[in-house]
C-alpha cells in the first residue's frame, strides 16, 4: 500500500514539475499570441530583444523574465512574445520577415523595448531600455486594465 502511495505522490510531483516548466513560455509567433490572448483574456507582452548581443536585454532577461515572481505573474496574466534580432543565433526566414514588420509597425528604435498590449492590440505600456527594480517594478508598471 505504501508503495502505491509513493508512486502516486511521485506521479503528482512529476506533473507539477511538468506544468511549471510549461508556465510562462515565450513564443515567436505574433499572430498565434494574439489569438491565444483573445481566447484566454490575457495581455500580450512583446519583448523586442537582441538576445545574443544586447547587454541590457540580457540584464532584463536575468533580472526580470527569469525570476519566479515574473513567471508566476506571466502565467496568470500574459502571453509572451519574443521578437529577437540576433547577430549569431539562426532564425527562419519567416521569423526574420515577421520581426522586420514588427519593428516598423511599432517604431522600435532601441533594445530592449517592451510593449504590453491588450488582445485588441491596443498598446498599454511601451518601455525602451533597461529599467532597474526587478520583477516587482516591471509588474507594477503594467496597467491593470484588461481586454
């Protein structure tokens, strides 16, 4: 009987770990993110980044996006879209074309640029450059109006 309970506990623990690993995942597909945000009634966070060369982008990722506090918040409230402009990391032609269109559409002039918008694509917050304060400061800057 104890073996059965231990196996059940191990299965539950494995499921919890697996669901936590899926939480707050980033996508590169803007159109899919908008559709998901509409379906789930969430905001959209666009991260315009130079992931392999922009020191301030890397700092934002380490101090905000990689924290448990941000991941928990994002899992509940955000659909995450990474729009990357790397120098070394390979990307598909489709992603390169999408990201070029997004630069023009949002008038991006620096990295990182973070844009929070509702599922109707209305911009609620635009932040260019690194801002100190960690996840608490970033989360507090997001308007609480929804879709």
